[in-house]
């Protein structure tokens, strides 16, 4: 329990101190974030009003930089052969969301900010015998 003392009789030998907590964890898991801590004016370990401390107040926040955040993109495989040998058919390919740099397949929701390449397209290898196009 921290008590805040608003009025203290001050004698010449009383010394007010700034007490700082440890820095908290970074606010992000990757990239640029911030760490916070508390700074308290104290007298004999008891929190008092900030007006009693004459010294400059130390910083209560600082930047923290963690490993770069992963990036994701759509990766399209090679087109299949046409589904028919004549007439109108379809070519298909796999399209996966992957982590850039590792090509590890990840959940498609991580790529939703990017346009997904088409997984299928029409193909026409030629007319079928006896057909007039």
C-alpha cells in the first residue's frame, strides 16, 4: 500500500528522493514500441507529493526496438496443364500465403491486405475435331 503524504514538516536534514520502478516490458512483440516505468517522490520510502522533490524527474518512458515484424505475401505455384485437350477448359495453380524470407505457409488472414492472385484461368488449347468455333 502506497500512502501519499500531502503535508510534511520539513527540517534541514530531511531528504526527498526519486524512486523509479523497473522498466516494464515492451508494448509490442516486434518492431518499435515503448517501455514504461513509474517515478515517485519519496521520503523514507513513503510516496509524497511531487512538489517536495526538487530534482529533475527521470523519464517515465523510453523506446524499445525488437526484431523486425514478419511480412507476408501471396505465392502462386505453376499453372497446371489445361483440363481439356480441345475446346474450353481450366488451368489451376496453388496460391498460398507465405512468410517473406522463409516461404513458410501461414494462415491466409495474414495476407488479406494484398490482392490474391487467381488460382484458376480459362484455357483453350484448340478446337475439337468436328467443331466450328
